C-alpha cells in the first residue's frame, strides 16, 4: 500500500461528497459494516465495498488499528528537531528505518528534519538519541521536545 510519504502525490480528482461521507463513517468506526455505511450514505453494500476498495487502492485512505502508546508500554514520546549537514534525504532515509520513529518530515526552517518517536522510557529515549540518531553521519545537532501530555490527535483530514 505504500507509506504516507509515498502517497503524497495529489489525487487525480477531488473526493465527491459520498466518498467523504464513507470515509467519515470509517473514521468513526473502522470496522463498521458496509451495509451500515450504505444506509448512512444512500448506497448499496456492494457500491460501498467498491468505493472503499478504490479509496484503499489509490492511497487516499488506509484502515489501521491505532494503539495508545501508554497502554502498550511506551511511556515516553517526543518530537526531535534535527539539523543536518549535507544530504537531508540520506539522513531522513536512515531515520525512517528506526522502529521508534512513527512520523518524519523534511522541513524548512530552523530544523531540517522533524521526527516523532515513541519509547518505553527515558533510558530508551536517551539510547535512541545517543546511539542511533546522533551517530548518523550528517546529523549536526538535535533538540528534543518531550511530550508531557497529548491533548489532541485526530485522523480526519479532508472530510470534516
């Protein structure tokens, strides 16, 4: 299906209102039956199934299980700003291979790359910084922003 970065090409056509409503139904409950979605949006179960398949195949959406890191033993989250000397893409590629990295963007501004990481605890975060991130050739400096409390996180872009 590809990563989010691989799917950043603009869609060939904007979503119609029915597709947006189907996506909203799945954002509320990713396991909602196609028949129930069909009733909500005015389509048959088969038509909903076909539209969902097209949305998945085109990369417009994906259906995933989202976990709460705290509930599964990861008690430290942080955003790390990274300044790079040289090839930002090469550094970003190496960072993307780290299992603790769940979000990565190449940016313009005071940081060249931003990564969000999820770690078991502070010792894990320290090891990640020293042994893995700062040891990547081209990483000049890092600045870590430790999350104290997550106040908002949503996945409903483009529909609401």
